[in-house]
C-alpha cells in the first residue's frame, strides 16, 4: 500500500522572524494517520501572533525540502484567529483540522527563529470496499500527478468539494479508497498538477465525467499538455497599487482556450524581482486564442493584499511566442465588518467572498460569535460581498436586515469601512413546511392539448378528485386519481368527455393545498 507524506512549511518574510515554537500535530512530531483521521495542530507564539504556512509535496520522500518539491497551497496560523479554537490572543494556538484526504508522503517543516523543526506524517488510505483506480497517461509519462475526487453535494447550485486522492507512481497508476459513508454516490475524477489544484483535462468542463462509485471502479485519464509541445510564454511583473514590486513569492496560474479546449499551464511563481514566467501550449490553428493568467496572493485570513484581477489576452492566430501580463495588487488598508446568523444563532466559520470590479477581491470567515472582518482596500468606491455557496446549508436561503431574500446571497455597493453588513440564513418556507402536506408540484402536459391532457403529482398524500369547470364556472367532470410508475395521474381525454374547443379551469385539493389553473383545448 502506498504511503503519503505531508510537508507543511512556514515561510517567513525576510525582514521579520516569527516566534512560533512547540509545533506539534496530535501531540507528536512523528505520526501515522489515515485519510479520515482528525488532526490537532498546536503551537506557541512569541511576540508576533501569526505565521505564514506553505504545504509542499515531498516528491522523492526523503524527508527534506528539495528544489523540485513543489508547494501546493499557502495558509496562515493566527493566534486568536477563527481557526484558533479559543479565538483568544494568548500565545497558544490550537486548530482542529478535519483530515488530510490525500494518501502519500509529506513533511511538516517549520522555522522557529531560524531553527528548523520537521514533523513526519504518514497518511494511509482508509479501509473500504469502495475504490476507484486507473492510469494517467501524459505525452512524457510524467509521474507524481495528483488524481482527486470531487464530491458533488448539489448539482442544481453547483456545490461541490474536493474529496480523496492519490499521487501516480512512476507508471502513472493511482488508487483511491472511498470511505463507506461516501460510497454509492456520484463523484467527478480529475487529474491535478502537484503545483496547484489545476486540471490538465482537454475539456471545457472538468465536471463532465460524473462517475457512480460503488465497489471497484476503473477510470483512466489522458492529459493533454506536455512541456515538449510548442509553447507561448506568459510573463510579467507583480506590483502593489503604489508601483512597488511585490518580492514575496506569489503563485501565478494560466490557461489558454485553443480550438474549443482549455489547456492549463503548470503554475509558476514570482522571483525576488516580482517577475513570473509560465509556459502554456501555443495556439497555432483555429480562429483565435484566449490566454488568461491569475495571481493568487490573498492568505486565508487578513491578507496583506487583495487578489489581483485576472489578466487576459485575446487575438487572432497564430499566437506569439511571448505575451506580457502585469498585475497590480491593492494593499488592504481597511475593513468591512458585520455578522452572519443561522436560524437566529451566530454562524461560525462561514466563508465570505468580497470583490470590486477592476480591483480584485479577498475573502474571510466568521468567528464563533458570527462576526467577520473583511480586509479591503480604500481605493475602490464600493464592494460586493457574497456568502460562499459552500457555506450555505442545504435548504437555506440568505436574507438581509429587512428580511428580504438576497439574490445570489450577495450584498452590493458596500463602502470600505462599512459596519453591520449582516446576513441571515433561514430554512426555506419554514411556515409552509410546518403544515400537514406532502405535495410538491403538479405538472400539466401537454397544455394546450388536442386529444388528451395528463395532470401528474410529483409527491402526494390524501388526494381528492380533480374537478374541471368551463369558462362560465359550471362543473364539467370530476376525475379520480390513478397510479402510474409510482406517480399519481389524472387523465382527461377529450374523446370521452366530449370537450369542445376552448378554455377550462381545474381544481385539485390534496392535503392542505389546493392547485388551481387552466388548460386550453385545441381543435
């Protein structure tokens, strides 16, 4: 069974040293867990109350940070932040991390005032009778590709979350175990570059490959881009809104739309001069090309800068060998604050996103009292704040102070420094749900009709007869319910009822609800 090691690196700015020490996970510096085990991160702070963290994948598994070990994502450990369980600035940090869902090998590397601490973590797959495995094929047979499952929470509103994964071996093989409670469900499978969660699929939508995982499932993946392809270099510099170079390393991602397919570049990062360079498949055929680059610099909480606006270049083919895309990142000089409530109670760790057209965006989470503090820049005149989809519980709607539904769960035209920008999450139709009824929807088809019309209930109990009236209000007929394929139907045949051309009205009572409407009879 493959094992998985995890390396988390606390990276520090050159002009300051973070005084974090006694960094442990589950009270140990060496531990073995599975993909479903909870992790408890503890640390102590001296002076400064936060540390920047970066996750690296240990490619050769030697327990040391090498030049080819690529970082996956960055975060912050903040004393008193919402991930700190006591939310008090007291010099102690305690975070409960749900689980590390990728099997393989990492290191947890931390710098304590110049002294290196290393925590060794082995993450094994959970025991399960459900799994998905296969082979990832690349033009150059590249190993160490991360294959991840995406769990579909709600197809209607696009809610999903990353699930479990594995890194391919030298032959491109992977195998992912799915916990019993998540089996017998639809998942999406995508291949991810180890530098960042970026798909290499030659597809416009990585969610096209829905797979029902039950028992043992096989899924092979072919990736569409390799460094041996003819490339276009995307390059540029990252500066703040005062024109100064941002010298801390920042990840930049790129994607090109070529011949109707999206080709993703292996992400790069800026150097000490704020310059980045990434290579992407060159567009040489078709009508036109579109290249997009994105710089991600906002931290998990109270970032120093907002994420810059995406840069885009579009023109007719062929594409040039080099395209310059510079970024401007606005410094966070102010805050927007408020509260989030769910059923009248404070809603903890709710994700909120914030953006301003042309200036970029940022994000934050709520504390245990439901409060949030959104870092923003004073430069834009107003912002839009939205409750992230993943934070809206199933069956809930977002309202404002006036008890009005917020379309798309957002509030717009919020000034920098604004306070009391509050959100209220309430269950759908609470009053209606308390009534003794089970009917959801009545379908009438076809309407207008010529020979026959069917009234179909999607769910029902205590059903009466359907009554049909003419335009003068006179009852024409009464139809008894019948069951077809587990659904309740009322069938009105024009031949049996001798209906003439015209408009008719129907009424159907079921439970405490009455359906009323009209149908039109054609010749």
